[in-house]
């Protein structure tokens, strides 16, 4: 790129239309087209959904710890609302609980909190744009979430109060295609599929918008290799979403057509399921599994990459060092995304899939561990010898890295076909994906909330509450999910309402009780987060523009930024990671907007040619 | 924007339209005389080959890809790879089976029709 | 900063591509659309290649190559018009562009018209997913079901419940009294109608008995003709002036893997048709500008054009795949 000249005399472009027209309360806070408001809307919605999903999970945990006992409190308070007979969890209801737990957590929490909340809030700020490329589309992508939530809610209530889809979040046919398969799941499963489609539409609108914004709306001087890793991760995530999601949407339409209109895609002929008449046709159940995982494996990276990017940015700022290996970080994310498209079959090793494919998918899956490892080593390299600030953000980031290591390692175990044949559908899998999804992604999000809260609301979150929340969550998390590895190795199956009917699993009950107690602790800890979030809004310490002395463009905007974001359209002079540079006399950071010193690449991050 | 770069392509467009009509006629003809086309695979190869040619015409000329800058490669390469890769990956599993697939379509499914008798349509088994 | 409208202070260096955001977004969106149809086309290919049988005899499938071919031409021609419309917009010949877009919209309607005629043909022969018998036994059973349904519909229409009595009679219960009703009926047309109903009832019972005892065969002779006993019955009730209104039975046409075939057919052509409709909606906006159409719509026309060409592109592949190719599957 050619040299960039300081932008003098542009001073009132940034809030170009801030003062021109008044926007009413509804336009400003509810149907807002401002990316910051939409991001915060997404954040609050997903935090609420996190609590809903957590409550569902506690139902599951209760049954596994004290099978067939009436739930204390819940059964009395709700008058048996959530339980079949006398406050008990019936087997069907248990199935529904874990199905909806996973669906809520994946589609209404993790995916929207990353792309929807942080993606929306951070992308324009970090690339120096005044908003997204298409603000209305952006607003729609938020307002498509609510019909989706309503559809998921409908799936709970349409067939009476003990109804919900009961096929797991993966919705495998034949059970999900034959209406009579699960009692109570009749229309519920169809509503669930509608909800899924709506979430998909929302993500789709978000992803094309993000890609356009990142490609075309960067501030002058913000070359591709001067973009913060958060932006790279959001960009790559958007690409994943754009190419993987349509396949799931298509498959979802096919399943809806099969359930409601008599189409035949997935159900083979001659099956007798419950009291349904024998099936007719010649569909192929494995087709769904392929199409589903073609989306859902890339989706697990959609659920991780943005957190990886944000952690990279937070970590560099908290240890006052340039990120170790900026370009390898970018390339490894790209490699993860690319490889992520060719590993989906590792979820189907035991499905009766062609063994030749099993071998192929095993090798590609093991390959994906390489770029993941590159990233882990780079984070460790970043921390190494840094001036570590021992605060909530750092704690959460370090938790992210270490929990991702555990989850990644168990992933490699299961990537080997012979091992997976034993581990598949045991609690080992449950441990694996909670380590990556909760341990990595959610801790990353906790850190990101703490880190960018001052930019959102102009106040700092309480450090003391933050640390308490981290500590309890971290202990609760490991207490809950680490023992699940042991359960899995002992052969404890997932998705069983009562595994103890098999005598060889009776002795696992105490571990399960321990797990449930830890899960309750972890659940309670989240109220601290909510409290901190709400409390700091009123009572937090006032924050300046750049409370963390960080380098990104977002820290040159006011806190909170007004409509249009920057008071001067920012110009970017260097990469985002020049901490503790010898060039920055007196301070230990060099903001991307700092024009004083033209520099080559300190820490290899600044040379922006592409 | 990029419009200034476009010269007058009227002639080219007319030519491409003509070409598309000819291609359509070719696949139609291929269908008309399919009895005379030997083998199982020749007809699909002909008509799908023609389809690819037509798609290229539309993509390159009508959709202006020929006149766009290098971004077209970045954008179309991953899509094309995935779009070809997905069916190819499905083929060895769902398309070609390593086990015998021919589930007999009879005895029990006949019951299906019987159970449904006077009220519902035959085969409408999902209700 | 594209939407802020203030052009005064352009930043010195524009980052990114030299195309408008809307066009970039449209291309990215088309990328996602390609994947959407890839899922359908992939599904079609693997289901078709993976099924040991596939209906390909036009007499069974009622696939109409002519209609598909004409529709291909219609879409290609409309695509050509779209190109011309965009050219005219660039040359500021807005009225010419307006007329061309109207023509595009018209051809969109033509396409959908031909498509719906094809669909009607399918429905008339009950080539509908989930309705298709896969073998002779199912076809016979389906025939009996359709006969019974017609019989019941006619019964309910001709013999109404006694308004004074509370209880509703089922068609079967009503039919018990049919002979008395016939003899007591004075109106001759009504009498004939009741007699026809009696015949329909008997025919239904005969078929049912044949199926139950396994004496009824669907095909006779060496050249696989439908059993004349069945065809005459069908013909009789279709032409009889009293029964025709109620008689809904279809010619029995068992098709192995016919349900999967019909499913992918309707899936792919259906979603393509939805895309045609969306494309037409996109054209309506500039058309509504009428005489006020101006250069501000150039990008809109270009982007809608891209979408329209994409819809054309999908059809270019659907046409051979659905209407022409036979992967040597054994027709039944
Ligand atoms: C080092 C990289 C990884 C490898 C090698 C890996 C491997 C695997 C394998 C082989 C399975 C299937 C196990 C089975 O069902 O038998 C699996 C399941 C799963 N993985 Fe990973 N994984 C990796 C990283 C991740 C990440 C980063 C996430 C999410 C952020 C993730 C989320 C999941 C989920 C949700 C499942 C369970 C899906 C289900 O059956 O419900 N994995 N993983
Ligand atoms: Cu996976």
C-alpha cells in the first residue's frame, strides 16, 4: 500500500450525521441500526440465554446424580411444570432437557455471543469504520434472533408442557424425521427446525455484512496485515459461516419437508418406529449426518475462532508484549478454517460410514491439531517473559489457553478411529466439547466482557467481583467436566436417562453426585457475572478512552463511542501489537493511530504489505 | 465505480446469447436421439458438459467475471472447491455403497397402506 | 463510511476493493447461494446414484423435456435482456432499461406459468412425494384406498344424516340402508345416482377382496399392461356422470424409488422457483420508479442482474440433471 498521510482538517467527518437528526428512544436503543447498540443487545440476550441453558443443564445433572428423585424446589415452585410424575424427570423429558440445553447453548449463546455480540461491537471500531456496511441488515440480523428464540420456546409448549424435541441437538433421522418417534416431540421438532433456520438466516445476514465491512471499510492504512487478530478471526469465521451454513439450512428444509409434507430423503423404507406405520420410500439416513456435520464441524470453529482472536488481543495488551508470531497466527487460523471443512466425518466413525472415508477423515482431523498447536505455542510465547498484569482479563485468557489445550488433546484421542469406536457417545465426548466450548470459548468471552466493557459503557467492571467470578467458575468448571473424562473411560454413555440400570455403572454414581455439586457451584457463580455486569453500569469506575493502554483503533474513540464512532476518522500507521517498543519513549505502547514515529515492524507485526 | 471500464459489449452479448441458444438446442437434440447414444455415461457427459459450457458463458460474460479484477479468484475459488468437494465426498458413502442397498420394498410396508385405510392417503406415512 | 452521504472529506487512501459494497455483498451472498444449491444437487446426485432403482420412464414420471427446454430458453433470453438493461442504465437510456426490465419480469411470469403447468401434470397423476406406490402390492392397496375414499365421499354427499337424530352415522353405516333408499327414492336422477353409488361400493369391495385374498394382479399379459379389470373399473367411474365428481382414484403406476424421485424433483425445482420469485420482486423496485428511474438505480440493476443470472445458472444445471440424464438406472 502506498504511504498514508496524516489526516488533517477532517475533524468533523467522523460524527458526520451524529448531530444532524434526532433519533427517538426506540430508534436508539431498540430498533437501532448502530452496530454498538446491536452488539450490546446481542450480548445481553445471549447472557440471558446462558442462564436458560444452564438451568436446563442442571435438570440433566440432577437426574444423573439422584435418578428418579423429585427435584427439590423446582417441582414445588412450578407445580410440576417441568416434570412428568410428581416432580420427577421422566425419561422422555430427560431427553428433551439435554436436547434443548445443547440447542440453546450452541445456537442462542455461543454462536451469537461471538459473532453477534463481539463481532458487531468490535469490527467497525477496530478497523476504524463508522458503522457496518449495511446497518439495516445488521439490525435485522439481531431481530431474527427473537423469532428463533420464540420457535425454540414453541417447541417446549406446543404439545402440552412436557414437549420438546428429543433427538439431541444433532437431530439425526430416522428418529427426527418420523413424527411418532419421540412422545411429545411431534410438532416440537418442526418448530425446532424453524428456529434453527431463523438462527441461520440471522447468522447469514451477519456474515455477509461482516465480510463486506472488513474487506471494504477499513480505515486508511489498515492493511490486511495490520488488522488485529480479532478482526482476522471474525473475518475467517464469517467465511466459514457463509459457506457452511447454507448446507445446514438446505438440510433443515429437507427435514421439515420430510416431517410435514411427506417428502422422502432420509428415511429408508420398511422401518417400524413406535406406533407409526412402516415407512415407505428409499431415503438415506447417513445423508443427513453428512450434511449436518458439513456445517457443524466448521461451526465448532465458528464457536472458537473469534474467541481465539480476542484472546490474542487481550493477552498482548495484558502482558505488554507483541503477540508472538502474528502472521503464523493468521495463517494457522486460515488453516484451521480450511481443514475444518474436510474433517466432518470424524463425528461419524461409528455410523456405518464407508471405512475408506473413516481413514481419510481420521488423517485430516489429526492434521487440524497442528495449526491449533501453533496457536497455543504462540500464546505461551506471548506470555513468556512478559510483564503480566494479574487481573481478571489475564486470568480468563490464561484459562482459555490452558482449557483449550485439554480439550484439544482429548480431541486428538477421539480423532483416531479405533479409539473413537470405544469413546463415541460416552461422557468422554461430553468432557471434550465442554473443555473447548465452555473452558475455552466462554472463559475467553468472560475476559472479553471485562476487557471491552469500558468501551461499551464508559465504566470499568469490578475487578474484585470479576476475580471471584473467575475463581468460582474455574473451580466449578474443572470439578464438573474433568471427572467426565473418567466417566467416559469407564464407559458411561451420554444421553441415557438412567445408566445405572446397567450394574457395571452403579459405582459411578458418587462421581456423578460430585459433578452435579460442582455444576451447581458453577451455575451460582454466573450470577456474580450478571451482577457485576449490571452493577458496574451504575457504579463502576469511570474509564477514559484507553484504560488498558492498548493499541487498537477502538481505544482512540471515546468511551462509549458516539454515533459514528470516531471524532476524527482514524488513520492507521502500524500493526496493533507494538507493546514495550523501544520507539515509544516514556510509555510502553504505540497506538495504531500514533503518527509520530514511522516504524518498520517491531515484533514483525507492523510491516503491512500484501 | 467500475462501470467506466466497460467498453460497448453489445456485440459480444448477442454472440453469447446465440451460443447459449445453440447449446440448449444441442442438449435437447441429445435427449431426442438418446436411443442412438451408446453406453450409459455418454449422454450425461454430453449434456452436463454442455451445461458447464453454458454456465461458463453466463458467468464470464453476463455476470462480467471476465472483466472483473483479481478478487474474483479469491471469491470463486473456495466456493467452487467446496461445491465440487461436497458431492464428491458424499459419493463414496451415500452414492456408492460398500454394502448391499436393495432393501426389499414389500411385506411390512404393505401394512402401512392397510393401516391408513379409509381416512388417509396411501403412503402418507408421516402423519 | 459509504452510507454517511457526506462526500466532502474522503480519506486519502481507500482500503479494500474498487467495487461498491452492495456488489461485493451480492457476490458474497451468491457464494452462499451456490452452497445452498450444492446441498440440493449433491443430495440429488447421491440419492440417485445410490438408489438401486430410479424411475426414468417418461410414461411414469411425466417429466416433460419440452417444457424444461422452453423454460431454459425463457430464462436465457431474460438473462440476455437483463444484460441489455444494465447496459442501458450505464448509457443513461433509462426508459429503454425500464422497458427491458418489464420484459424480464414478463418472462419470469412465463417461466413460472410453464412450471406450474408441469406441477399440475404431476399432481394430476399423483406424482407427489409420499403418495407414490413403490411396488405392485402398494399400488393395489393405494387403489383400494382411493376407491374407498371416493365411495365415502359420495356416500356422505348423497346420504345426509337424519337432522333429528343426535348421532352421526359413518359412511359404512349409511351404506347399509342403500337398497331401501334406492327403492324408496322417487326422483329418477337421484335414484340413478344412488344406483351408481351402489356400483362403486361393489367395485370397491371386489378390489379389496382381491387384494386381501391376493387374487388381484396389477399387470397382465407379457407386455406389462395394467389389468383390464382395473382399467375398465377406473374408466367406468370416471365417465359416469354421477360418480365422476367424487371419483379421485389414479391410474396405478408403481415406481420403485418414486417417492425419493418426486421429493428431489419438487425440492430442486421448488426452491429454484422461489428464487425466480425473489428475483422478480427485485425487478419490481426499479420498475415502480417508472419515468423517474435514474442513475441511482444503476447499482441496484447490476446487483439484481447478478442474482437473476445466478438463478439462470442454477436452472442450466437443473435442466439436464432432472429432465435428461439417465445414469443407466433400471426403469421399472
Ligand atoms: C484439536 C482439535 C479437535 C479435534 C481433533 C476434535 C475431534 C473431535 C472428534 C473426533 C469428535 C467426535 C467424537 C465422537 O462423537 O465420537 C469431536 C466431537 C466434538 N467436538 Fe471436537 N475436536 C477438536 C476441537 C474442537 C473444538 C475447538 C470444538 C468447539 C469449539 C469442538 C467441539 C466438539 C463438539 C461440540 C463435539 C461433539 C458433537 C456431538 O456429538 O454432539 N471440538 N471432536
Ligand atoms: Cu468435529
